[in-house]
């Protein structure tokens, strides 16, 4: 397999947490979304997940200090990363994944259905 060939991956997102997982085998574990991406794209998604973990930690840290503007910036960055993750999941998702995101209301909320979604 070359770096540009698409492969099926299974994404698990746990609501309200920064715990997420991307697996290349379905296995016996449950998953939330099925996507078809290249090795490069899955690496980018993993980076975004790591950014969310870091952002969540920084929000916690700044929430426990007297810095007044830091939690807002951390929260915005976290939201931007999470929005990008869902955009990629929608863009590269199977028909069922896209339908699930539509039913969750994320497609309309983030405007994923509009033409001109920028590709990776």
C-alpha cells in the first residue's frame, strides 16, 4: 500500500471527553464512524486528536489560574480542532457515516453540506 492509497479506518469519539481512537481494523470494538483516507490523512486526523487532548489539558490548567483570557483562547482552539475532525470525518466518511452526522445535526451546524468544502 502506498501513502496515497485510501484505506478504511474506524473512528471512535466519546462525547464530552478527548478520548478518540482511529483503528485500521474493525475488530470486536464498537466505533462511531467509518472513513476512507490515505496514510497522510489519517496522520493529520491523529494530530488533530492530539491537539484536542493538549487543548483540553490547557483549558483545565488555565481554568485553575488567574489568567482571565487564556481559557477562552484555549476553548476556541479546541473547538476549531474538533470542528476540523468532524469535517474530515464527513468529507471522507462512508454514506452511513455522512447520514449519521446529518442525523446528529453536525452537517447543518457546521455547514458541511455547502459546496466548496476545502479538500486536504
